[in-house]
C-alpha cells in the first residue's frame, strides 16, 4: 500500500465510523472510563495483536510532526471496540488478519509481520480499496476498509490525534468576538438584532452586550 499521510487517512475514513467510534462518541467515552478504572478488554491473540500493530502503523505512520497509530495507543482502543462487536465483525477481522499471514507466506515464505515493508505494501495494494479490488478479494478489501476506518477513528480520538488536528474544542477563548458581520449577513443574522431581542434592559440603562450561544465570557 502506498504510504498515505494522516490527513488522507482522515479524509478516507467513513463518516459513520468516526461518528460511531471517534472523538466524543459513547464508545470513546466508555473506553476512557474503563482505562481510568484499570481495565483493558482483550480481543486479539498475541500474534494478531502484533500483526495489527504493524498494519495500523502502515495506515497511520509516524511523521515529522507526531507519532504513529501505535504511539497514540490506538491498538488498545481498537481492541476494546472489537471485543464488543457483533459476530460478523469479529469474523471479518479474524479472517482478514489470517489472510494477511497466509498471503504473505504464499508470496514471501513468512508471516506478514516478518515481511519487508515493501512486501507488505504489495499485499495491501491488492485490497486497499474495495472499488479497485479483484472480485475474489472483495472480502479482504472489506476487512481493509474496516481496518483503515477503525485505525483512523482510534488515532484521531486519542490525545495525540486531537492535538495533531489542532482541535481546540472545550477551550475557552476570551478574545473571540463571534462570527464576522460579512459571514452573518447572507443568513440575515446580526448581533445587534440578537441584543435587541434577547437582552433585558436594566432599569435606567442601556442593554448590556449579550454574546450568542457558543461564545465564552
């Protein structure tokens, strides 16, 4: 698989996957609570986990800015999600991981984790995108699609991934004065109209400035 950067991984990720497992999702919140309690669900065997670490770091490798999927702790979160997945999803993952080892043995006489990076890339190129995969490899391509989605959701919902995105949600910005007037005008909105409509006038004085929802005092 040709190396892609993490922005491309985020762009390729299905919206449903990020909505289900990404930042702020019930899955992520429940996982964070379990970790805080010292719990870690198990799904992978030792050999599967080693393979997933290699695979995830090919999907989101370390770059000059930040770490890889495994550096972000993505594998543990992926394992939690899969430990509670339905039987079909579990089967897709186990069959997909087994196929990677079997295909590597067929082509290169060794496991996927033991293969050279270029050799692993050759295998993944054949299943990287469902629309381009050969008919006989559609099940493996579905697995790869799920692996890419879950890896990206796990990375970008981690502390490292959130920092990599530059996301500042939940951070008070006392200098923010709201959207500019030119952005509000096409929507027929204005802060003056908001003030006149919603701000009670104090006795004997002009109304104080009221900020719209979403701003911070």
